[in-house]
C-alpha cells in the first residue's frame, strides 16, 4: 500500500476535474493560513517575573485583624456594636438576682417554671457528678453516650408521645445543625420573617433558597406556596428533585406571639411541605400540661416532622433536643454536625433535665401557675399607655417598646435603656433589653425591653413591676433634653 | 435505624438514595462498635452497657449486663475525668452557691463572676492578653469564625481541619483554599498565590489572609509545624487562627499547648482557640487574643448575644483543673500528670512501632492512630478488644477516606504502665490474626524502657 509511486499521484492530478482541484487547493491554503496566523488571546497574561512577584508581596498591606466597620453588609441598618453592660451576676439567677452586690427581683433571665433554685434538681445534679464526673469526654459516637443521655432522650420522646429524640449539648446548636442536615442546596425553605437567630444561621448553612413570609400571616404563606406550585408545574422534572420545608417557632422569641400552627400544618399537609417547629420557649410553658404549642392548639404531632426545644430556658438545665419520628430524627445521629462532631452534654446537666421533666409531669399545676402569672402580667402591662406590648397573653416572654418613637432607633434604644436602669435602681427590679446583632439579623423590630415572667412571682410583685415601669417612663420620657443621637451616652 | 418513612405519597424523598447506601449497607453492619453507652465516669476504666442485636444491627436491645474496660477511647488526656477529688468537690459546691442554669446569654444579664474569672484565667494560661469563653466547643468555632471573616478575606486551611472549623468558614462567606496536610511548600504556594493574584477576576488585594490550622489533629495524631508557619505568616503578613482542641493541656512541658511545645511566643499566633472537653474534663471552648481583638469580638460574637452562658459547675471544674495544671494549687499534681501523659504517649507509640504496626503522627502527641485500612478489620478489633476488656475507638468513613480506616488510641495520664502493657499484649495478638503488623519501617531493636522514654 505504501508503494504509491509518484507516477500514480501525477496521473490522479491530471485526471481530476478542475472544480475538484480548485476546491482542494482553496481548502489547503485556508488550513495553512489558520495554522500560521498569530493567536489573539486577550485573557492570556504574561507570567510575572520573580522581581515583580516580590514587589507585590512587599507592597501587600492587610487590614487590621479586626476593627469596627469590617462587617459584611455595609447597607444593613442598625448599630455595629449594640452591647450594653448590664452588670455581672453572682449567685443563682432565681426569683432574685444579685448584680454587682445588690439583690433585684428577677424579670430578666428565663426561669419560667422557677427551676433554677429547685432543690430536687440541684440534688440530682450533685448525684450525677458523684457518679459520672463533670464532662463526658467524648462525642456520642466514641463513648460519650452516657445512660442518662439515653434516659433523657426517652423521657422527652415519651413526654410528647413521639418516637425518638436527639440530644444536643447546646440549644443554639440543636436547631442550627438540624436544618442543614435535611435541607441542602437546591431545596426550598419557607420561614417566618421573625425567626430567631439560631434558625437564621441554620438556614444560611443549608444553602437552600429561603422564602420569608410575613410574620404569622397564613395568607402570605399560602401565596408563596401557590407561587412555588406554579413554578413546579412548569418544570416537573426539577420539582421532583427539590425538597420543601417550612420553619416556624411555637412562641417567637422576637415578638412573643404564638404561631397559627393549626392553619400552617394543614397548609403544609396540603402542599406536601415538611414542617419544623422550634419550641425553645413554648416547651414546658404552654399547653394544659406543658407539652407545648401542639397541645395548646390541639395540632396532631404526627403532622410535624420535628420539634426542636431547649432545656436552657424553662427547665433549669442545659442543652437542646430534636424530637420527632424515628425516620426523621435518626438521620441527625450521622449528619447533624453539632451532634456528631461535638462532645456530648455533660451527664450532670442531662440528669438535671430528667429531673425537670419528672417535675413537670407529676405537677401540672406548675404550668397553670406560670400561665396565671403570664395572663396577669399581660393585663397589667397593657394598662401602660406609653408602651406597646408585644406578646400573647400566655407567653412568658413579653416585649415592651415605645408607642411613639422619639426620632431614631438609636434614641429609642437609649431611652429604653435609661428606663430599664431607672427601674433597676429605684424599684430594685431587673429587666433587660434583648441583645441583637443588628447588622446580622434578617429583620429588626423596634427596640424593646423584654420581661420574662416566671411562676414564682406574686401578684403584688407584678403590680410593683408595672408601677415601676410607669414611673420610670414618666421620669425619663418627660426630660426636657432627650439624648442627642450624635453623642450616645452608652460607653464602656 | 428506621427504614420506612411515615409519609411517602407526594413528598419528595427526604434522603437521597445513594447517600444512604453507605449507611444502610456498610455502616449498619459494623455500627455496633460505635455509640456504645457507658454508665460510669469516663476515667482510666470505663463501664460499658452491653447491647445485643437480634436483627444484624438494625436495632439494639440491652442485655442487662455491663462490661468493665480499660478506657482508651475517651478524651481524658490529663485524667481530670474524675467523680471525686478537688475538682469534683469544687463543682459540687458551686451547684449550691451559683446554681446550675443561668437561663440567659452573656449579653443579657447572663454574665456571672465565674465567667469573667474563667476568661482571665484562660488568658493567663495560654499566655495571651484576653479571652472569651463559650458554652460549647463546637459552637466556639462555628459562631465566632463568621464574626472575624468577611467575603473579602482569604482563608488557607489545612485539609484535615475539623468539621466545626469548616462550618464556621463556610458560613462566613470568605474564600477558602486548602493546603496539603502539614505541608509547608503547599501552604507557601497558596500564600504566594493569594498575595500576588489577589481576589479572583478583580485582582484587588485581599483584606486579610488567614491561615487556619489545628494544634494536634485528632485523626492523624500529627502536631502542627508552628515555627515554620509563624515564619511564613511574618513573610506574607497573614494572620494565624490556631485551634488547640486536642493540644491544650496535653502537649508541651507546662501543658500550655503547641506554643509551649515549640517554645514559640503565643503573641505570634493572632488567635488561639481551644476547648475544655479534652484535657480539663469539662465542656465549652475559648478564644484568646489581644485585648483589642477580644473587646471587638465580644460585641459581635453570636455566642455572646444568642448562646446560653456556661453552667456554673462546668466553669468551676475548668477553673479548678486549670489551677492544678498551672501548679497554683500548691501541689505538683499538674506537673506529674503532664509528665505521665507525655511518657505514656511516647512509650505506647514506640512499643507499637516496635511491634510492627503502622502508626501515624508525631511521637509526642497523645493521639495514637494505627492504620488498619479495612472497615471489617476495624469492626473486628473493636469487638474483640471489648470482649477482652479494652475499649478502643475505630474511625472510618466519613471521618477518614473510605479505605484509610484506623484505630485511634487516646492516651491518658491516668493510665499506668501495667494497663498499657496489657493493652499492647492483647492488641498485638489480635493484630497478628488480621495481619496488621505489616510496617516496612525498620523496627527498633532492644527493649523500650518506660522510665527512659
């Protein structure tokens, strides 16, 4: 085959038709031209010489390690630093709280059922230290699972009549690890606009698309769900792959209002959306026997995929939990980051949690006492004309903001801070303003003073609180020179 | 473990089927070696609660028996996991004087005197100006890293960093570049690239460049090359974030971590972070840095404004154990524990190497991983050793690559030489039967003497 003689080539050129030769000739010339022309490649740079590289390295001036003003979003309203120094406490923060040497009536810290000084819980904590020591010295997978953890998980699940619980060492970590373990990039999450910060961090970590609906507005949620359904119908292949979730809270820590869970759970059933409820405040605080918002609104718990709760607020212990069906919760044990890669809850704090649950179960009148106090406080607070009270009558968390703003957010905050300190100094009652990272929150509500009601307050003490607030407001708000917001009074 | 979903019709599947393939078919078969419940203090000895499975590990039941084992699985480096002794007594006393639950965050009247006391003590311990503490070690990384970084920052992080660091970095919005584990050439290349080329597309210089490393890596047992990193940091004007979760208290002649170990100046490391779970027998974490840095971090930290403050008995345990380690309680107990841990680690490692096992990591680190590679071998070793009264930790996917499974020994100052010898005998016998003694490195001739290590 390779013995093609020159004669053969010569003959084939002679005998080929002219158009054929012309075409081949043109193609041949074109190929030569393509190969020979200079490549114009605008993105290719000349590599830098070693001297140029050293120059750049020498000129590199990093910004300081940290400084006021290097936060992410310059456009978000609010203070960079909204820290107020409320003082340092000493001793248990029970009915009374000791701040910098003086005792005050405590309406600042979350002690709804009054368990902070409950003797049986303290006894149980001591007993657990004598058996298990303080730390658990390992994550759940590596000998950090102590039998009290399993007991507490079972107790919570039995309390709510659900299948399984996953216990976390920190209540912030519970909900913020749970959401990203189910929702991934490409999924859709519908969340209330005023969800708490831990949920917001969980939503960011999930990388899903978040659609916020107006606070407690079922119509707005319906509208968003319908929009999603329309988009799904237009693209059924994509719709089959994305998961849909809805995240709400039982009692919102930012507003104190109760979520319309019955309507929302029915909507979720209809639109095939999985529902997560965060009951950090409502667990142990509302419902006939303290079983939370599902008991209060009579919503079947099987319709909720998981309920997350906190042991740090009403129950006098520490940690958080996720409770639901085995199918959903078991996944946490291998994919919840705060569960797998963290040391487990110290056994003594789990023991405290077990004792707290036992107390709630055997003494439902504790819940009733708390609810009576919440309702009484609500009635009395609403008589104050200068404040707007935000919060359901049964919610132990109540927010009081100024009915009429005095110019700017900064001024309102300073005024409320003065009112809070006035109440403290004159009536010996401790209240706080909630600490928000204003540049990081999704939504900002008007500045407020937060009252945390507990079971131990007597009626006359609550009357004192209301009187003190009224008086403080009178004194502070009628001052002729209100703080100028160019020179803030808060300093270190 | 459940196999059926209560609601299927019309819902998108909650778990992707291929994701759960490994869980259902590989992990499930061997999962009796993990999540074993205990019912005693996790000290030198451990009491396991025995479980049996009638259906190949889909579900477990308790047989009612308990097994007492030598504990080589818990993070108890200095042996402070005790239910008696000065630390436990201090914690119990604190229950009555300070309560158990504060019920608030540090920014909302949850800041107690023992929190401030702990902050100052930690700063003194690690050798920096100031510190803040948090109620959970994992949360210390995940909630504070987003406050230090923004989207104009470059982070160069070691490839074997812990999940909490990775979560904190991902949610911060910074650009993350990974360098090969403990490899200084790889790190320098990334640093040069970062400084010279700047941000992608615009080529604007980065606001800050961070190097994020750990002191002791818990899966590799390696100690970070701190002096070289400090040199690189000074050359390229970067900042160092050092996570000393496993090295604080456990490494260094005074137990002050890797800075102590390498005799480096702690002020050269911009941000020191650590946890109290491992060497102090408590829970929680800290970040230490310059006074200016801590002041601004306090006003921005998610944990300060939204995370519950540390429980009093836990804080007291840390204060108590830290005082002992520093020798300020008037005894030499701290020094004794540090020396014992160091001796145990070196002795155990040298003995294992002499037996022919493939051991990773630095000779001085208290974490001793032995490579076994196959998940089945790991499961076998863990099960058999429990039968012989020794509790070990086996590590597999996803903590390590799929075919690089290992057994990890956690040394403790509460282990005696006799315990270690017993463990070595049993392990060597089992290791023979699964052909794990296959190291091709030269084996040390002559006896390894405990006192001379």
